[in-house]
């Protein structure tokens, strides 16, 4: 892979941004479900909520884990009542996994809890600080959607 040479200040900004985004991501995960779900279990629930039904193999590939690891994660989520399993109409040998009503409700609750935490935190900012965050959002979105290979 060929990486374009970037000025030092841009490299420093990239490092600082990665650090802050990682810190915010970890903080939001701590807010989740009071530690009831592991990060991998939360990730699978979020993926099913965002992307819809999938097979175990598709989920394992998407989450970059072995099938055995995904099977263990799914078994726990199944036991908690968060999943529905149905036969694939195109291939009866495959099982399609989706969120149960309880699973969907749980994901919505986690998202609401995260947004409440963020809103409470942002309420402590000045109006000018909140405006700065709001102005940065389109840029952060553009950064998140950048398809340039690393």
C-alpha cells in the first residue's frame, strides 16, 4: 500500500482525532446496558439492527471473528431471547438470524441510553461550544464515509 506523505501537523491531527474518537466510543460502550452485554454481543445486536437478518457465517465475516466465536456469541444472545432464527427461503440448509422483538427493544434502549448520556454531557457545554460541535458534524460524517484505501 502506498501512503501519500502528509504534513506533520495533519499526521498529529489524525492521531489526536483517532484518540478522541476511540475514547468517546469506549465511553459510550460503558454507558450500555450496565455491562450486561460484552462488546462483541453488543456489536452483533447493533449489526443485526442496522443491516438486517444475516447468517452466522455472514456475521462472523462482518465482525472479523471465527465461526466458532460467533456461534458462542449467538448462543448467549439466543439464551437471552434477543434472536429469532428462521430457515433461509433460498437455501433450507441455512439459518437466517434476526433480532427478536426483545432484541430490537434492547438495541433501541441502548441507543436511547447513549443519546441521553450524550445530551446530558452536551448540556454542560456552552451554546457556542455546542455550535462548534454541530458545525463539525458534517466534516466528521464526510471523514467517516471516505472510501480512500489506507
